[in-house]
C-alpha cells in the first residue's frame, strides 16, 4: 500500500469505484430483478422481454464460461504448487530433472 500511494497507483481506485457504483451495481440489480420476475435462466428471461435481447443472455453465459475457465486454471496452478511444497526437495529450488529440458532449450536461463 505504501508504494501504491507513493507512485500514484491509488488514483485508479477513484474511477474504479465510480464505475462500480454507476455502471456495475445497476446492471447487477437489473439482471437480478429480471431473473426474479421471469423465474427463468438468463437467456429465456431476456428472450421473454424481447427476442432481440436473447443475445444478452448468451453473452452472459459465455462470459461466465470464460471466467470460470480462467479461475479454474489459477486454482489448478495453486494446487500444483501446494502439492509440490510437501515434497522433501522443492522442484524450483535447484535445477533437477524437472528443469533440464527447459534449460537445454533456452540456454539464456542459466545462471
């Protein structure tokens, strides 16, 4: 936090919270209210309003798939490192069999 304040990175928080309050919160509430009224999934709820709005439901469905895939990848990397951390010798502390191929393919990685 000190370095963020020192180099002016905290200025990003002002437009972020403005966008959160002005754009994201009303959109979230609108989708929540539409889902409660029509009691269907996002595609069918938007289609019930107008057939042209079905694309909004499909778009939200695709975005959920993309974000879920991304977070599952991050979770899998975290789990790999957690399981590796229980071994006697950590694979990333000394170049062993795990890194020989990488160093042979990229000689600039040697110390």
